[in-house]
């Protein structure tokens, strides 16, 4: 029998706590470390659909990227959705555990996985983190690296649209479709805080999510007096953080051959549809 | 069938939320507002013994004075006692709800009940709160009022020891046993923040709990140059906040005749025994 | 001859300063109050394209919704785009002035104009601001009001897509296309801070911009346990704040018949193209 | 003739300033460094009774553990007891000097002395501070160490009651009297901030003072799911900080053979009597 | 016999506490309220020379404008000058009491007295405070008012130099000596925080003390584009706050005919000499 | 052709950015790095007179000690003097660049130049900074060093008055004119924050600017119980920061032989005249 405590240890080896930001709320949100675990479901978000999936399947652990209680709560009453989810998980005997910024910084985290899929070579000579960890400078939030060959922005975006899970909102782009891009900066999830980072302003294209009007507009205006770079490619936050789960599931399964591990295929992007406007 | 939501409404009428301090975490900590309630247990503290009692009896609501999550938490994992209590309550179908500073300020709250038991007359002419609510100046934290007749401090303390539930630590006193006391200042629970309040320094005796060395010492030194008043009487925090529960239970039962209401008689003072030193 | 100072007075009458948030940086960013003004260009954003348009046309005033220096700067050197724009405006003799949150709160501001175009009746009985000004409770940020008749969310979004200027990103929606909506909450620009506002959670649909994954996801999860409302409709920030400029231009022209007033038709949404993903 | 300045130097050697917490107010509170010193009185607290004793005896220095002005004052008028004490000391030619957290951290400080009296072996292999000084890791606030042999909690508490000066409140205990204890964590004075420290939660018993309801209750609840450890033993704050004075007096006398050094035997615990409640 | 307590009451009537700024430390710094007072010395500063004067004369009260302990202290040891002064005052039986910002705001305070000496009419129609007290809008810090007739700045400064006590540094002026001034803004002591106040920028001349390079330079540069006003006249801080003492002494003497009241004539400006540079 | 970018590089070599305080706003305030520079004017202050001089002479760079925008601005409209200066500089094709605390810390900065003129030997053995840079401990704000021979304070001040540019306010002194001074502490500009620094209290005289009443008075009172040292010498802020410009101009000219470099001789002290008071 494998306990939650043993799975916690495996997760700690894969995505060590010390890699997490100080404001993060990683780890086990609910669950008994001594409980047995035979099925683990991985998902980006701890939301009603993925909780349903975990309980329907009989999982004892829902392992997500986003923590449910990122900010502290003083109530888990069931008229608040977070309280309702926690109560259902507890009644259903399913723990909840998150690897968030501690997953973002490792080689096999969301950004590293996107680089793998783009064919950018691995290793510290080829991938530089925006914010290296103090004691492990080859790891950190955000990465910059070079595609094997320059391609047009149009081709780059087409590749992203193909690699990433489908979402209603698709992919938004700022930049000339014909410009050549080779140096790629990427931060899975919300990466606006790095728009002025030298590794980003020095790249040909910045791939991230959740860019709002003002940061995007300011970055584009500054790009215009810097030769038009970097182009901006904005995907659904969910989409950019889904790809690494397959690799994490494999590693968990390898460490615990007695546990069934599954990656949720449910789309947890909040947007359900989209209307294109025609000029 | 009575729902938790209906009991919440009754509690709101008895101990309105707007009476609570801004830092407090009153209300429902766990529970589904639409669940049926047939048994309610009242207690000072949400701890393992009172949770046991509630679940053993089959209560659907544990109604306490102290909130379990006074400070926000980002995890309710079961290797932390608060997480373990919440999981047991959820599995046992028992909600948890607290009336804390919102109970302290009403006439029938802990301090008001102590005044009743001391025979201090009711009403705004006889009882002045230390910190009146802005819109209800007759209500507030802490009370000062006069005993019908002056008695010796020794007699006063004996009465307190008799009225209050028995605790291992008993009652500590600073002041001449023979001094006469009539004007009583009282703040149930931890009342050190009021030691310099004019209503306290103007009283003959201050009855409260959880006084530590420095605040008590400073108050006594200042008292010495102010004629020796107020004497200090320090009881167990639990003891001072238990007495009002009987009245609250009565009012809940009256509003919900179909609900069985019970006050826990378990002592939740953390101290289990005490050694007297002999000079 | 009309001076900038006189135009400032007109703008103050239309969009009084006291309506602005304390953190805002409205008013004249650059310009000499005694300079003559014969041409005024209105735009949402002070960016290179609208500055070009103003200077090419010979305008002496570029009047925008967004302030260029929302946060204070200690340098306007020309290797930063804001410095470069300011230098070009100063050399070209063109002032820059913003009406931002002071425009948001008036009846003819961005949100009010959207309500006009949706056919929601005018007046304080029909439009309630989220955050009423203390001294003018009928004005304020955000509005809630009822459409004359309920329509399907699909129809509502189609109408928005038609009314709003075309942008690459189109309109993203969360909610059942067939649900009926009548009560509309709207906050032009970035409205995520109001997602938990009772007037928003009590509406059928919330129309705003710049919603990111986490606020949108949390609002949708909470909506699911509240009957699915409100639906969320997310447009380009630029689009939601362009519509009121026509009305403002009219009012400025009426007050200053000797001034030529024009609304920029340039799209200042930073996104230049978009790729739809197919399932 | 020995001056106060020379005594200050001796105190600095025994209890160096750099060991003090940043918030502490150690050192000379009142006194002229060039004044002659022939008699020194040591006490835990600078209160009226110990000031009387110092002046009656003709001491030129009252050396205490607790600083009189821990928080800054803008008045020493004599209608405040601190001002009255300072005026009496100045008129009586008696200086006041405190060694507080700088005494807590040294081997011969209050906690170290208690360990000596409990027979816990000396030296860094046997005593680990909770918070080691950065540059002297064998010193620090709080200590954990092992009794030579396990004894029952009942015996342990009896020994404490015997060793410590008698106070009205006696000793409060939380824990099974028959449990065996060997690993002792101790912090003289108010030690609640260390209740969650791993060295404390890993001990069999925690001996400290001034524990209030909530910290004690939370520690006991957590202990219950951790095998019942540590037990809590709460003594009078004064009592726990009196024992080291004898050693300090000896060292002062050895350094200054021309000075008469005396330890006050006055009990400065603020509580003058206590009532036991019977079940 | 008059006690210090009675003198405190008189001071409270003349300069009520509620007029003081929240950061101020007015009132009795040292002294016993029940001590007899037969001689009172008034001075701007509690420094060694004025303490000497008070003790030499046998005063029981030194009443100053500036508080000795504006910021809280945790030591009054005598190797710090404030401790040395306090010890000397206590040994000499002389109390110390300050009326600072509570004196600044009343009609007969430092600024009001300067206005009297300049011949500016009294009363709320003629003197407007910069910062009116909430409940007494005719009182407040700083005043603006009109001289009976315009005079040249040269004449104005000559008058100030004549009225004010002589100090080594004399009077510094920024402004054309021949400009006419009639509207005078004045803040005794350090008035730089009001340099941008509309009542100051709207005056012909601003009379204050302790102006440093940057505030003075910025005010003058702004004045240059506002027609050269206000001129700045900077005197010794001591000088501007000495003049009101005569009036305060008179009022104290009138209230306490049995007390001898004297104003110190010692110059407590820290600067002892000055060198003029020749071009 | 030399560009502004090349001059920036030279300034960076002379006065590296990493020497600046974190709150400072050094560097280029306005200007295009690619613009040609043929004439550079140096001045202490960016004010209307020095901007006039730069534009009249046809300079493309005004290089000052004080930054114009030390605190961030959200408007450079021309009814504020800073906006007016910036607009004139931009229209006149003249950049503005400041070296402030980054100049203060180098050997040839304002304080170092004063030491040179006083004949204090150069080098880390002879000049100790108050606050050494972490990585270059021989550099830092403030200096202490010894005159070759002791001289009277009177002679020292006479020398200062002769060396420093003439200002209306002259030089203020606190201390006995006949005392001998050899150890000189100096901080050009406003140095009050160092009045309690051991290197200052250990010096014979402290030379600085902008000392206000309270810091100067407190320092003098403390000096009185420390043997009268240090004396205080207070000059115009402008005067103390002018002397280093000649050396900076020389170095710039040496690095860029094709650029004409000139030091402004305009006095930018805000005080235009001064009246001496006679006893």
C-alpha cells in the first residue's frame, strides 16, 4: 500500500519546495498523509469539473498546478465554491496537492516542456531562466532559448496553436507575421511581470498568457523604438500550463508502479466560446 | 425541517455581525447552509474533545465562542489539528459556527452574564462598556458597574471562584484581601489591552483572564501610586467565557423548538493540573 | 483665439477632477496652458500612432482616455518610448491631456455610452453605479441596469460584437449561449476588481475587459453554485473605451465652435492578429 | 573607587550587548557613568519594592533583568510610576541597569541556570539553543537538553516547584502526570513564540511562563495528534527569571572585590494570593 | 501654595492639548504634579543654558516651547545630554513642561505674536490659518494676513530684523528688495512643508525658518513663473519662536499672582558666529 | 561626431551608477542618446538661469549635480517650472544629465575636492568615508581626515569662506573661534543625517550644509558634555557642491577633445541677499 505521505515525498523530489516563491501555497491542501493512494488524477486547476472527474474515477489524490487556497481563508463553508470543493473532496476521500511555482522552475515544468515541444535544445547552455534560483542557477522562472532555425512569426504561432490544447480564445499576436523569430522567451501562465526583463526585450518573441491592455501596449510601444522586438504571443493560461502534466504523470507512475496515474483532459479555461469580429 | 441557514439567521439576530471586531473570523467555518439541523452543541472552544462530543451525540452544528480559523489558512491537511478537526466535522456532517466578539458586545454575552451573576443591575445606567459600539453605545467590549454593596476583595474572589466553572489553575489575585470593592470592571477572556483604560483604572477591581507578568506588574505598580486600585483578579480564560452559553442555548432553543440544544460541560481549559508551592 | 486653459476648463466641466480615483494621473501631461488650440484629436491611448495622427493633422491637443504617465517618472529621455512621445509632442507644439477615471464616472463616460447603445434607459432609477461618488451617488465607476427585454446571451454577445469597434481578439464568453440575460453589469476597461461586487454577482451578465485566468475561473466556479450567473463577456479594453469619444468630441466642439475636433479611428488595441484553434 | 563605567564594562563582558534582540532596551536606564559604586543590588524587576530596597540599603546601582523603559517614553513625569521610580533613583543617587535578552542567551543566563539545577549536562553537545546567535551558535534564546534519566512528569513538576522561588500562582501543567519525560525544552520568561519550534515540539516537556489560553490550547491540540508531547509546564515569569541572579552576583563580586553585591529576595510576581477551586 | 498641577491647568486653558499635532510630545516631561511652584522660567529650548538659568534662579518649573523628548527614549543615562539635563532638573527640584504645536495654533502663539508686532489686524477676518483646527477653524498652524499698507521687501525685512531677537545668522532673503509686499504668510519655526500651500503661493512674502536648499530653490523657481511671488524670508528658528513667550508669561503671572514668572533672555540659537563673504 | 551616448559612457566611467543611493534619480533626464554633442555646460542646479545659459551658449548637454526629477512626476505641463524647463530644453535641443550621489562617493566628488583644497592628503590612509561602498570601501559618502597642522576654528572658517564661492548667507559657525581643529569631517550638501556618526562626533569640526535648528542644537548640546567637539560649520549647499565641477569638466574635456566644456559661474543659491542683525 502506498500512502499519501510517500507520494508527497516523490513530489518533493521532483518539484522541491525550496523552488517555490515565498507567496505561494504549494503542498497538500486537504488530505491525510497516512491514507492509501491507488489512483492519482493530474489537472491544471482544482475546479468543479476536475473534482468531479477525480471522485467519479475514485482517485485518492487530485494533483494540480494551481493551489486552491493561494490566499488564506478563515471559512470553508459550503456556500463558497472553495469550501464546497473541499467538503466534497473530504467526503469522497480524495486529497488535493499542488505543485505551482516549485514546478515552474524545474526543467520538466510547464515552460521547459513547451521548449521541448518547440525543439529548443536542453541544458543550461541553451536555456537561460529569467530569475535563476540562488543555489541552482540553471533553474528558475521563465526561459529564453533559440529555435534550431529562424522561422516566420506566422509559422511560430501556427506551431503554438497546434501544440497547445484547444481553447475558445485561441492565440492573440502582436507583431508582423512575416518577421523572423529564433530567440524565444517564454513564461507559462501570467508572465506580464517580465515584459521589461532584458532577456525578454532581447528576444524575438515572448510567449506567455494573461497579458492585459496596458502592459501589452507599453511593451509594444517600447518594441517599436527597439526594432519591433519582441513580438508578443498570448495564449490561454490553462493551455500553457497543461502540457507538462503528461511528463509529471509519467514520473509519478514510474516511482509508484502500483498507482494508476491519469491526466485530466478536461479544458479548465474559463472561456466557453468566442466571437470573431469582421472588419 | 430547520436548516443551518435558519439557525444562522437566529444567531445573527442574537449576536449581529456588525458587532464583531474587524480582525475577527466569526460565522460559519464549515457547513452547508441548506443542511438540516436537529441537534446543536454549544462550547467555548472548537477542540478535539468538543468535536468528539458533538459527533458522538449526532449534532449537526457545533456552535462555539472561539473561531477555529481566526487567522487564514492555506491548508487544511490532516496532519495539522485544525485540518483534522475540519475533516472529521465534514465527514460527520456537523457544521461549525462561531460567535466571538459579536457575542462579547451584547447584553447577554460573557461579560454581561458575569455581571448578572454578580448581581450588578442591568441597563445602560448601570453598565458602561469600555468600547461602546458607534451606533449602539450601550453595547460594547468590557463593562464597568457597581455591586449592590461593597464587599471585601476576599469575599469577591470567593464568589468568583464559586460562580465560575472549576479549572486547575484556580484564581490569581493582586490586591489586599481586606480592601472593599464595589466598582467592578470586567472583560471576559484576555483583557490586558484595557489595563490603562480610564474605566478600568477608575474601578476597585478588574476581573479578566490571561494576564501576563509585564502588563500585570505595570498595572500594579501604577495602582500603588493611585491608592492601590484596581485590584486584579485573573481567572482561566475558558472559565470566564463559559457562563454565557447557557443563556445562548436557551435563546436558540426558544427560537427553534424542534432543535435539541445542549451546552458542553467539558472543561476546555488547556491546563490539566496544578501544584501549589508552600513558602 | 482659444487657449489650452480654456479647453481645460471645458473638460473640467464635463469630467470634473473630483470624480477621479486618488491613484489616477488625469489632466494635462504636457502643454502650455496659454498656447492657442485650433485642432483637437481624441483617442483612447497616447501611443505612437495617435501621436503621429495628431502631429500630421496639426493638432495642438491630443485628448486621450489613458494617461501617459500613470506612474511617476524620473526621466523622459528619448530611449524610453514615453520620453520619445513627449519630446515629439513638445517639438510639434501639441499638448496631451487625459480624462480617465473622471470620465468613467459621468453619465456620458465609456460605460454610460455602452448602456446607451444597448438601449438601457437613462437616469438614476435605471442605472446604479458599483461605487457611487460620495457626493453624487448617481455617478460612479461601473453600472448595472436592465435591458428593455430579456435576450439570449448569444444575441447579447452578437450585439456587443456589432457595436464595439473591431479588434483582432474578438469577444470571449463564459456562459450558456442560450441563457436569457436582462440585468447587465458593465465596467469599461479592466473590471476584475468588481467580480465579487453584489451588483455584479446579482446580474445576468458582466461585460468588461482584461479578465485573466484566475479571477475569471474563480468567478465562474462561484457562479456554478449560484445558478450559473453572471455570464462573463470579455472584450478588448480598447474597444470598450472607444465608444464614448464621439460624445465627448461633440461636447467639446459645441463648447468651442472655433476648434476642429476629431476622433481618431486608429485601432490602438495592441494585438494585431489572432488565430482560432479548431478542436 | 570603582565607577559605574567600570561595572558597565564587567557586565558587557558577562552579557555582551550584541547578544540582545533588536527590540530590547538593555543597558543603563539612568545613572552617571562616572559615579562611584560601592553597593549593587540585583533583582528581576525594577519596581517600587526593589527600588525601596536599593535606596534603603544605600546601593548606587540596581541591576535588573527587565528594562524599565522597554518602549520609549516621552515623559518621565512623576504621576506615572516609571517617572516616579526614575526620580527617586536619581534623587537617591542610584543607577539602574538591565541585562535582558543579552543575559538570556549566555550559558549562565536564566535558562542555563535552570538546566544546571535540573542536572542537565553543560556544553554545546548537551544543550541546543532554539535560536542560536549567528556568530556564536552555542549560545541563544531557549534551550533543549536531556535529563540524565527519564522521570515522570509528576516528579519533574515537583522538582520545578521545589527549585523555583515560591509564588502565589504555583505551577500549572498540561499533560499526563505519569508520562515519562527526559527531553526538556525551556525558555525562561514568556516563551509562547516558540511553541511551534521543532526543538519544542520534539521535546517531552516545555517549561516556560506566561502561556495564555489560545497558544496553550493550540499547542495541546496539536500535541494530541503527535502522541501527547510536549507536556506544558507554566510557572510564574518572575520565578523562572530569578534563579540566575545568584550566579551573576557572584561574578560581579569576583570582578569587583570592593563592591558589596546582594540579590534581592523580594518576590516581584504581581500576584499576591491565589484561590484553588474544588471540583 | 500653588502646585504644578494648578499651573498645568492654566497652561491647558491657554494652550489646550487638543490643538497639538498627533506626533507631538507636549506636556510635563519631568516633575511631580503635587510639588509647589513659586518661580517659573520660560524659554524656547530646554538646553543646558536655560536649565542652568532655571536652577540658578531657583525655579520649580522650566516652561519651554520645544519638548525635550519629542521622540521616545529608552534611557536617560547621564552620558546623553537629555539624560544629564533631566537628572539635573530632578535633583534641582525643577519640572519641565512644553507647549509646542498646541501653542502654535492659538491666537497668542508664536505666529500670532509676530503678526501683532507687524501690525496685521487681529480676528478671523484678517488672519487665516494654513491648517485650521477641525473644530476651531479660526485657529491653526500658519497664518496669512495683510499689512495695513504695502511696503518694499527691503523695509519688511528691516522690520523683521529689528523686531526679532538678534542671532548670529541674521536674516536671509530671496526676492527683489524693491518689490512691494502686503500679503504676508508666516509660519514660526520650520515652515517648509507649507511652501506649496495655496495661501503661501498666493502671498507676497513667506516668513519662516530652517529653509533648506532644495525646498527654497524649488519654491523660487516656481515663483519665477508666477510673477516672482512669494519672496522668502528665512530667520533663525529660535528667533521666530521667542517673541510669544512674553505674552505667555504675562498670562501665567495674571493667573498665578503668587508665582514669579520670568522669560529667559538667553539666545538658544545653536550658531554662535557668522562670516560674511565678499564678492 | 560625438553622441550623447558616448558622453554618457564617459560619465559612467567617472561616476559609476552603482555608487548612487537607491532613492536617487541620476542619469539622463531628457535627451536623445543618438544626438550629437559639441558643447557641454556643467552646473550645480538645473534651474532657469542655468538652462538659459546652456541654451544661449548653444549647449547640447546641461550636466548638473542635482537631478531635476528626484521624485517621479506624472505631468510635465508648462505651468510647473520643471515642465517649463524640460519643454525649453527639448525645444532647444539640449539634454539634461545628473551625477548626484554617484559623484558624491568618488575621490574627485564634491567632498573630495574640498579636502584637496584644504590640503588634506589623498588616499585611503588619510580619508575615511562615513559610509563606505560595500565593494569599494575607500569610496563613500562623507569623509573624515586630518589637516596637516592644527589651526584655530577662526582660521579654518576664514579659509572655507575664501575657498567657497560667495553666497549671500555666508558661513554660520557653532564653536569657540579659538579652539584648535585638525580632524575635519565633511559632507558636501545636506549632512545632518551624519551628526551622530562616530566619525563626525570624533572630529574637531564638521563642515556641511543645510543644518536646521533641532539637529544643530542637539549636536551642540551633546558636544558640550563631550568637550565641545565637533564644532559645526554650515555653508550654502550650493557653495559646497560647486567646487568639484571644475575637475569634472577637465575630465570630460580630456575624454572628448572635440567637445567644448564649460562650468557655469552663475550662483544658484536661492538666497539673494542677507541682513546682519547687530546686538
